[in-house]
C-alpha cells in the first residue's frame, strides 16, 4: 500500500483477505474502520492497480498528441492521451513519475519532449474510488516533436494510430462523447480549470 | 455483457475464465481476438462493475451540489458529484438511467429536480478502459432544490457533508487537485467542452 492510500486520520485496516492476483491486478476484500463509524468495521472489495502517468503533449504549433488504442475490456478502440504504469516500488519518487511520463509518451506516440522542457504536473486523480485505488498523475508537456514514425509497445497494447489534434478539435471530440476515457477527460478538466485550454 | 462492450467489428471473445465474483465486482480472465491482430488471441484481466449515473445538479442560483464521501479504497473522503449504480438488467433503457440519476441525487444529497425539468445527458465515459468496462452516464440537472436535510444511504456509503459550490469554487478545487475523482472531472470536462461552465 502506498502512502496516498495508507491508513491515516482515523482509518484503520482491520484485515485484508486476498482473493485474486496476477502481475497487473490484485483483488482483496478489505475490512476497514472508517472515521465516521469507528464502531462498525466494514468489508469492501478493493481492486489494486499500479498508478499511471498521463501526458497531454503540445507540439510547438499548439496541437495535442493522441493515440488510438484498442481496449480489450471495451471491445473497442479509443482516442486517448498517452499513458503508462509507474513502477510501484518507485511511486514516491517524483523523478521516476516524470521519467515514466516521458517514456510512455515516446513509446506510445513516437513523440519526445526536449530535456530542457520540464513536464508541468497537473496533480493526480482516482479513476473509480468506489472500488479501486488506481490513480493517474497528470502532466502537460510542451514542444513535443515526433522522432519515430511508429509506436513501440508490448503484445498487450494495440496502438492503431497516432495523430495531432487542435484544441478545438479535442474540445469537439469531448463535447460529442467521442473522447470517453477518464485519463483524457481528467487532463482536459484540469487544463480547463487552470486556463491552459 | 451489455451492448456497449459486446463483440463487434472484428472483436471475438474466445473464452472467459471467471476468477472472482461478489455482488459488486466480477473479475474474469478474457481471451479475446482483436481486429488489429486476428491471428493472436490474447488473455486479459477484466473487472466488471455495474454502470453508474453521475449528476451535476445546478440550483436556481447556478451553484453545484457536491457530496463529501468516504471512499474505502482510498482511506479518504472526497468531494464528488452524486452518483449511483444502474440496475444492470435495465442499462439499455434510457428511462431507467435517468431515473437512477434522479434517485441517486435525492438519496445522496437530499436535492430534487422538478419533474418538468429534464436531465440533460452529457454522454458516457469509461473510468479505466485498460482493465474494466465500468462506465458512467453523465448528466446535468437544473433547478435543483434541497428537500431533505440528510442524505439516505446504505451501510456501504458514508456521506459526511452536502454543500453547494459556485462554478468558480469548483474550478479552483479542480485546478488545485482537491477535486480528484474521475466522475467529477469527466462531467466538468464535458461541461467545459460544451460551454456549460
């Protein structure tokens, strides 16, 4: 359990019953005391996944890099911001999170950001806090340049296309519902709230 | 499997191996043929959850109703838009989805929307398409009025507070990272993209 979801402020983990585990996913039934009901330990199903780094990369022309990726749970391909999982052992290390963001951008889209152009962190978000601790660290990158024509990825990923979209194009895709994954919507929400788009 | 994630357009489900199930969560290892690699069936861990309805309810004064809810997987409470799960058997029925949205708004926040004020659908989104088919149907409600001072919820939920926030207040909470769940960020992204906020 990493710091972000560790017991604190009246939360007490009474028991953890492991139910399923593979290299990507762990499912436990966790019996927990909540601050609001200290006398009622409550059992809850929790799915654990590694945290992700998600990157909204702007080119010098102010366009955003998206990938179209096949998603097995949906039986469909979605246009999304590049993202990848962070090595769990190093999630407390900001440097590793930033490196993961840069690496995934390159591997998934073939774009790189100059070393002199730091990633701008937009904080984290939780994908579905009712049942999982999974969270994503959101970044904006600037001056992204395409250096490879193909994306590199493992057998579990199928990236079909890489394309740049203008901000008005992305806005239309979000308004129409074509853009429909939490990573992309969360970055866009933060960018809107911060006045970046 | 509901229509949204059913096999289509070259997707073929070869085999489903059930690994865990309880009333809220089902975990299967699914062997699937993807359109881009028709010769390579691929096994993938998929968590199934019921779809949710999520409501951004505006009062007549243009303020938004949020609830602060304890989330066991995070060992923390978050400010979120009211949301609740849709009866799986009826997810194809728009009327049921709208009714779920109204019911959850009332049960979680104590606010109701007049019958004559239809909910405005903002489409759906997927919370984490890399590992789950879970999705949320997003709505905007208008003219919300508080009719009960307390929220009603079951033992699995702990709603600590209900409060109205102005749009600039919510914008600041999103920009600062205080608002950090996908439901709230997804609704905000769609509302931004559509010019509602």
